[in-house]
C-alpha cells in the first residue's frame, strides 16, 4: 500500500495550515523562535511561550525573529494565565502585543480566556485553549474558542486534579463536543496519533517527546537524563495546593513531596523556595537536572536520542503511516486498492 501518498486533512490541519495533525505544545523557558520555527518548517504547529519573555519588547523581538525563521509557515504564541487574575499581571498587554505583531494563533491555558476572546477574535486571531479535563473543554467550547487541547494524566506539567487518562478523554470527548480537539499527555509515538484520530480527535499535542530536540536550547546533560529516564521517573507534586504538576523525579520533587506530607496545611509560600521557576531555568542552562521542578510526562518512554525537530517529526510520521497500514490490513482491504482508505484520511478521520 502506498502510504507515503496519504495526505491528512483534519480540522486542526485546516485551522493552522499545517501538514500533519501535530501541535508542539508550549514549553516554559524552552519554546523560543528557533524551536517553534523548526516545528513550523517540519509541517507541525508550534507556540512561543510568552512567559519565557516577560519583557514585552523581548517578546515582540522573538515573534519577529520566529516569523522570519518560519519562512511563511504557521506559528503562534502560548499565553499561560494564572488561575486567578492578580494585581500587576500583564496578560492584557501581552495579548495586545501579540495582536499588534500580527500573530494569527494563540494557545491559552490556566484560567478561562473568556475576557480576552472578543479582542483576539476581532484581531483575526484563532484561539486554542488547553484544558486537563473534558468538562473544561465543554465550557471553553461554549465560550467560543476555536479549538481545544485536552491533556490527560500522563502529561508533563499540569494534568489537573482529576487525573483522567488521555485514552479515556480522547474517546469521551467525541460524544460531548463538536469543536476540533487535540489529545495530549503521554503522546510520543506515531501509533498514538492514529489512535487519537480514530477516536475522534483532530490531532495531538506533544511536549515531552520534543524536549530532546537539537533546537531546544537546554543543556545536553539534561537531555541525556531524559533519554535515560523511564515513565516511572516522573512524579506528581503540589497536589496539596490544588496545582498538581508532573515533573522529572529529582531532589527537588522529592523534597516538595516530603514537605507536603509533613504539613497539615500547605501554602504556596511554603513551597516557593523549592518550586520557583528560576530554579528550573537554571537547571536547563547548567544541565543540573537534580534541581528544580522540570516538567516531564510519561512519554519519556519514547525519548531515545537527541536529534533535530524535523527528524523527530519524520519518525512520528512514519510510525503513524505504519499504524494506518496495520489497520488497513486488519480491515481486510485488498493491498492493491488504496483509494478508499486515502479518501477517508483526506476527509478527516
């Protein structure tokens, strides 16, 4: 079967104008123009993390650099909002800068984007909102976002409080929302993309699998530790303050869990000396992976080498096509007859 001739056309591909149904999710401190543009050139979607550039002139400069490096390809900006609006927060100004720079796509997470949707949509910006549970996806759809990412319990970063797995959420969402949706959390192999499409998703969001990309500026020692790690080498922290995060198991994560267990009532102020984002950024810079809360998901199972983003995407694509070939054989279709299968892909699974 000539699987290399298959062209994909899901709603997410149409929305972003990309070649494959893959979104490279925003990675705090790491998603810069080099990485995002590499994703774009490889035919997938990427987002600069606005929080990695807290000064607006620096964010504007990174957006402009990314646009040049993308060579006409799609890219966006990730805006991760705190659960509640706090005094001095720059979210409104960040969105205004993004709109002024002509960015066409935004990935939001944290609290509801409702207050900013009129401004973003009036600027022609499409909004992908990331949630950890189907119930939040339903709410986001009601608010009028353009697409949602639903990340399961396996994801690195924030999997929410309910810890529902990606496999369940992928199929569950199909009967509850008509909005295009992505599935993330533990996704790092092409066969999982095929499964997500078969269950009704328009694509997948991948984070951990891309952490070892050459274009990620983090130290090689950190990347080598990810390659040496297993899915069991992640740990859940900060559940005591209802801000659960899945990270690489290290001295800091163990200390956080121990502190949480030792106190009857934990406050964020008690954890800040351990969980400050600056500690994690320093770990990326120095390669000392023992310090800081370093987001990592269970797709560490598939992290096996340092290579360019384009090579990772190519491997995912080949694995996806191989999975579709297996399904084709299971369905008992004649190998010489490829038309019906290819057509079904082009219409969107």
